[in-house]
């Protein structure tokens, strides 16, 4: 499992990684991934297939959403963009009280 900064848009998870990073090399060798964006107390775990995509294919909302979420200006100079098409997503809320603490969603 890899922890990553990214944004959920249009039922897909978008993130970046340095071209020569371990994560990028692992995705190149095997695109089946398990990712966990930040926030351990409200964890989201995404299982799916990662694909390197051209920055021109990334939704225009990605950059402003990333900036708002992380206060970081992301751009293509920081490495390639990836999209994960999820198969299964798990959501876990720590100390959920009376509401369900975990959910699972399946995608086609």
C-alpha cells in the first residue's frame, strides 16, 4: 500500500509521482495498486489499476482542487500524472460513534 497525495474526480483518483520514484517504477512493473490518501482518522483505501496519463488528459479541476486540499501548486514539472480506475474503495472513520465506521464501494 502506498500513501499518496491526490484528488478524487469523476470517479477516479488522480495523483502525481516523480518519474524515477519507487512508486512510478512499481506502477510501471505492475499497475495494480492499493493507495491510501492522507488522513488516517478518516481513511480511504483505493484498490484499482493505475495508468500514467498525459497532463492534457487530467481534468482542469485537478490543479485547483489539489491547491485547495494541500496548499500546494502542482504542475507537470513535478512528474507525470496518474489516474487510478478503482475496483474497490474502502472508507473508514475512526470513532464513528453510532454511525457505521466502515463502508465499501465496488466499481465496474
